[in-house]
C-alpha cells in the first residue's frame, strides 16, 4: 500500500540495515522521513520512490566497459 506509514524499525527491516543506520540517514536527510511527536516515520510511497532513485544513481556511477579495440590487420 503506497500510503502506509512505517516506523523506523520497519524501514530498517525492509532495507536490511540496523535501526541506527536508518535513524542517522533520517537525521541527515538521506532518506525521506518525518517526525510524529519526536518519532521518525516513513511513507511507503516515498520510500519506494527513494529506492528507485538510489538504483538510478548507482547505475549512473558504474563505469561502463569500453568497446574492445580490434587489432589492425595488415
């Protein structure tokens, strides 16, 4: 459900990282999040979009193999 609200622990489980990692990312603005009475919350749709953006960013950084040069035949 794209409009579900997730807790920090649910996001940590989803991303397979430690809750502290998610907390730090949220504090630094590295992941879309908001606070409800001092507790971090995450909108499922925002996370889905963020994950897709991360995949695109990684693809852009991966060096592509250069075409093989063929030896000149003579």
